[in-house]
């Protein structure tokens, strides 16, 4: 099954008052290029994020964005850390005594120390505890990105099959035209011989037949049409291949198809066949453009 390199996948969930968002975006690229943007708390897991993404995708420019923040829509229960309040009080009392101050302690003095409050935000700083939850969301986002890339790959595969079928039909017409091509050349060559030699001169009929044989060999495109048909067959088979590197294989087959098309056009010396080849090359060019987005 073909897989496109374009897609989007995301996963979002709330745990213990903290909202986590994972977004993955993918566009076409010759190789696997992964960029990761993580919050400060998860920077130590950047390598593992890259490895998880690389394990599922062979090609494409993939951008990963992970965000964790307090969920503003959910109530967060605050509590006072009594031990820290007492510690800061003793510290302030010692400071007053050593500085010889009689200024009384007020609430605003304690509010400067945010550590005296405990709330859901403290889980943001616990990377080791939060990572398993983030990893689950990352794998979910990867699965969704994979599914979208596969869906687009199916659409492209259907388009490829349609264009290959059109190429096959055109090749069948070219085969019919090529069967009459030799007779056309025979008449053309005979007319030229008659015109040059004139009625009073004789010419070797054997020599004429030999020239026709040589011309037939040069004009024969049976081999090229047969190879073209083989390439088409392999192309269709590769569309159903689940192995990696399908995009590269299809690009190789496309180059061979273009080579056979050019050879047929140059050997046939037939305007109608050349016109059909132009149609085939137009379809191949459209396939080539879409192949740039196949993994």
C-alpha cells in the first residue's frame, strides 16, 4: 500500500489538571528530516521522541510539537506547605534579628515565596512522571499521522492505476498503427525509387527488398512496446507492495517508461504514433509529479 508523505496527526488529553498536546505535521522530502519542539520539562526526552517518529516513517519532513500547560478550564486545588511557611518565617525572623530591625512580618512578605503553595502545576516539573503519559499521546499522534498518510496514498494509488490503464490503451492503438507502418514505408520507398530511376531505368528489386528489411528493423517498435508493458505491470504490482522504498522503485520504473516512450517516438517515424506518445508522456509527467509525494 502506498503512503503519502503529506499528513497531520494530533493527540490531546488532560491528566491531573495538566493539558498535554502533541502535534505532528509531515510534508514531502527526499529523506527523513525530523524537527522537534519540546517544552523545557521534556528536553531530556528529545532523542526518544525522534526515535519513535523515525521508527514509523522512512521519508518526509516531519515537525513534532509538544506542549504541556495548566488546564485553565479545570479547577486547581491549592494547599499551603506548612513546613515551608515555618522555614521561611524562621529565616525572616533571623534576618530581622541580625539586621536589627523591628519591622513586623506581614503576609506580603511570605507571598514573595511561591514555594509555600502546592498545586497541580508542580507536576509540570516532574518530567519522569509525565513522560509515560506524553509518550502515549505521541504514539497516538503518530498513528493518526500514519493513517492520514495512508489514506492519501490510497487516493494517489487510484490515480496511478487510472493513468496506467490509459497508457495501456494508447499503447494498444500504437501497436495497431505500427503494424501498418512498414507497408506505408514500403510504398513511400517504392515511389521514391520510381521517381529517381524513371521508367527507362531498371533497378534491383532484391536491393529494394533488402532496404525494406533494414527499414523494417529500424522501424520495429515491438520490443519497446513489450518492455513498456512489462514496466507497466511492475508499476501496478509495486502499488500493492507493503515494503519500504516504494516511492524510489516507482520513480525508477517511471524513468524506464519514459525511456521506452522516447525510443518509440524516434523509431516509428509516424506522425500519428508520435502524437500518441505525446499523450503517454503527459500521463507519465502527471504521475511523476505525484510520485514526489510518495514515501
